[in-house]
C-alpha cells in the first residue's frame, strides 16, 4: 500500500458492523454538529467540565513563549504561547485520564458512522484563543488544511462559546453545501505530489467575498461546553480572535485517521505538539 486511499480501503475491508452507518465513508463528510447526540448525556457534560478544569490548570501552571518548532525535546513545556501570539497551547495533557474516557465515548461512533473502520487519534491539540490586536496570520486566515481526504478533524468546545469568544468559522454555499478544496496529499510519506491549489493553502479573500455575494454565509460554531463539530479538514475554515473582555474559547482538536489495528486505548501513541510532527500526514500502519 502506498496511498492513503489504499490503506483506507483495506481498513474498511477488515471492519464489520451490524448497524447502518450515517455516512457511506469519510469522503461524504463535510461538517457534522450532531453525530454525537446519543452520548451527550449529563455524564458527558460532567466529563467536559473536568477536562476543562484540568486544561485550565495546565495553562495556569506553566506558560512559555516559544518559537515553532520547540527544539528542547527533553524539556517540552506543559503549555506555551505560539509564535503568532494567537493561542495558548497545551502540550502535556497525557496525565488527564478523562481525555481517554472521552475518547472511549466518541471513537466507536466515529468508527461506525463515519469511517466505517477502526480509527486512530493521531494528534490531540488542546488550546485557548488569546484576544490580541494585529493582522490575522496562520490558522486565523481563511484556509484549508491540505490533509489527506481520509483524515478527520473533530473539535470540542470546553467552555461556552459565543460569536465574540473566537469560535471556529467555516464557509457554506447558498444551497447549504460546504465547499472542499482538492488535496494532492495522497501518497503516504510524501507531503504532496503537486503544489497546493491555493498558495500556502490560504483561501483568497476574493473567493469568500464572491461566495457571500452569491448568498453564501460564514457559520460560527458556537454553543455550550461540550458543543462540537467534526469535518473533513479541507473545507474553507478559520479560527477567529476573541473580543477583548470576553472569555476566550478553550477547545480540543482531535486529528483522526483510519487504522488497521483496533485500539483498546484510543490515546495510545497519540502525539501532542512536541516533539513536532507534520499534522498534514500520518504513517500507514
């Protein structure tokens, strides 16, 4: 197997389920904000509250401003302010046992209803937006991730998020469809076989403006603690800057891929920010 698609097809050939999935495959997913409704019980929200408290403790304990990548892999920070000053990112989440409990709730649903095969959480990135002034850079510009089409991106808000809190935003066409950019990131171990469709994977503002003129809209993903969305990473999307004085967004980002192996512990070998790895790729198991 050389391509992500070949790997995904093989993973699906090994998987059996007696229940009909919500999606034929990961390729049909755009954005979904209700696929976890069956497990968003009072116990789920208690778990979210505990995780938010633990993440907050990490942020309060150890914040270092650093440049990317962080070179001292022997002494990585618990949390750090990214080089753009846009977010506080939590690197050391491994001792938060509630994160595995959360994974045990969400991953079987993702495997059955979206992937149609076993799944692996490749990366987990918790962070908090920072109110700031200045130009939008990095993920705070309209972009697509240029990840393999087989990758999924799930984020869960840990606190209540309003339009002023710095929510994730994505673009929706006038007919309710969500545009997706073609990726050339198809061969495992090779970043891409051609340059990205848009330079630096940034969506030109004129594309968004033209879409708005045609009746499209920008969707803010807001809600109470535990609100969420799962998407293919190659939709038009961006982070946003919280308004000064508003409580900024605390969020968990899960990068999820197909897996041959059935994981008992879903966070086994899951990577954080450091040591730095390319989140646009994953190894075939």
